[in-house]
C-alpha cells in the first residue's frame, strides 16, 4: 500500500495485515486533526480488537499517541521520579497513602490521575472529597511541589494536551465495544504515563471479579505488553499482578476511602491496604534507585507529614472534617457462619449506585456516598450482625445497592480456608 488514506489502513488491519510505521503515524495524526472521521477510527479500533497488533505496531501506536500532544520532562529535578498506575479496582485507595509515603523516602512522585467511570472509583474523585482540594495544577506548580523536599508528591488531573489522541479514541472505544483490546489498553495507559515524564513506573495490574481483566492469563498479557512499552520508551517499568476478587480495605466511596487512607498513614488501617501500600512502595523506591525501607517512613510519621503537605499544596485542608452522607442504612447477616465471599464487583456496583461513582463522563459524584464493610472473607459472622453500612444523600438508591450486595456475599457453616494471596505475580 502506498497511498495513506483511512479506508486502506482499516482494510489492511481488517484482513490481518501489519500496519507500517508510516500508516500508524498518519492515521493517529489525521484523527487528532479531525481528518479521519470517528466512524473510521471506530472501525479501525474494532479491526485491531479482532486482529491484534504486533509489539512493533503497539510501540509505534503508543509513540504516535504521545506525539499527538506534549511530553512533560522532569529530568532536571533534584530527586528521582517514580509513579504508580493501577488498572482500577473496588476500594483501591492505595495512591492516597502511597504517593506521600514514597515522597517521604526521597523520590518525586508526579501522578496524573483520572476520575472514575462505572464501578471503580477515581483517585481525583476521592481527593476532591477533602474540602478545598484542587485537581487542576499548572506544570510550573507541579514542578514546584515536586522540587520541595517537604512535599515531593503531586496527584493532579492530566491537562488537555497530554496524549489528546488517546482521550478522543478512548471516548470512541467506550461507546463502540472496543475497550477490551490488550494492545489498545496497553498503549492507552502507557502513552499517558510516558508523556507524564516519570523515569520509573510500577504498574498494579488487577485481576479478578472487580477488575477489568478477570483472568490471570489476560492480566499477565496486559502487564507484559505495558512493561515492554515502558522499557522501549526508556521508562524503568515493572508490574505486579494483584487480586481484585474482594474489595481492598473496608470502604468503597470517596470520603470514606480518604478517611481509611489517613488511618493507614497514622499507623493503623486494614491489613490488606497496608500490605499493598508497602509492597508497591518498596517496588517504587527500588525502581527509583533509593535504599530506604518505606515501613520506617510510615511508622515514624514522615509519610503523614508528606500527606499533610501534599494536600495543603493543592488547597486542601488536611484537618477539615470530611463530608458525611445525609442517610445511612445497615445491612445485616442473615445467617451465622464464616464469610467466605465478598464480591468486589457487587460492592463496586453498590457504592456506585449510592452515588459514589458516575455513569457518564462529567456527572457529579457524592463525596460522602459509599459502602462500609464490617466483615471481610475469613471473619466469623453471627446472624443479625451488621455486614455493611450504606451511605448516600439519595435514600431511594438503597434498594438497588442492597440488591447488588445480596449476590455479593457468601456465608458458609465451615470456613473454606484462608483468604487468598494479594500479590499474584510480578513482571519485569
Ligand atoms: N484505562 C485507560 O486509560 N485506557 C484504557 O484503554 C483502559 C483503561
């Protein structure tokens, strides 16, 4: 093929061919400029979903996504940069304690985050529950915060100029059934992380009922593709595969998760949140070439100091009371026994329907809404004891949330054994 036009590019991929570098560069650039129509890009996304992309094609596609906008550069910062990305799960508040903890260990953490869509919560939605906290920062302000040794971590919204082709393509994939393509997911995530300018990256690829990828094989394939893309682009990248069959911690919902994260920073909090925070922090500190044990920075209060400084630097009031929902309802155990199952997807849908998440981009979320879990798998429960407290400003949402939770819980007479491992594998 010599001529560069959308129909030819689509038909090459439709028929199982490999796209050349020139074809990929052209189609992404033309799409960004509005010269390839949405329906043509959607057809190409569907062809890629069915036919896949080689490692070379995926790397080139990622580079073209990055080139559609501007790339940040933090190489002149006095400290090594390292970031984490999670593919998303229920109750996944790990970024909140993790970013200040890793900053307290001497790294700079430049995290560009998103808002939630569907049953998984977004980090920005959680932080926006803190009175005064602002997600939008200029690059100059980001750089000041990252340079300040008392802060060192920033979590903010990605600007419009960060991989704009991905933003448009993701919106199309969302409405054309083409999200579930490993090369498209890998290039979408990695184009934003590479453009963000971090030197090192730790990926937390979630596996299980509450994750985007339900099987270990699928998660391993995605993790491998992302690690290869990171390394090809000069970003030191590793991935952990972690379980997401059960929600992380005991809360799902914005302000509820902030409160739980502060408990972790204060030296308490649920064991699984502490374990995953420390595991990811150790990986990040190692990738940054530092030799500090994050457990010390958590125990001696340095991580909490960095959290307070990080929240204040973005206009938030770390001591302000968090928003509380206007209505609560308790869901009780129907039988006695051992809790053997607490399905992450059911809890995610319950929290979302109570108002903690959004169904469409741009919708407002309720800061106080969500689900508190009073028992986790392995705990003994007695009939009539509270299993969940539901929080919402819109009490008509209770019935839908209760319905979602009814199928999420298993209570058996005899325990099935210990709850499963949290970390299931490591790539890189
Ligand atoms: N998250 C992203 O940023 N992109 C995808 O394609 C899927 C999840």
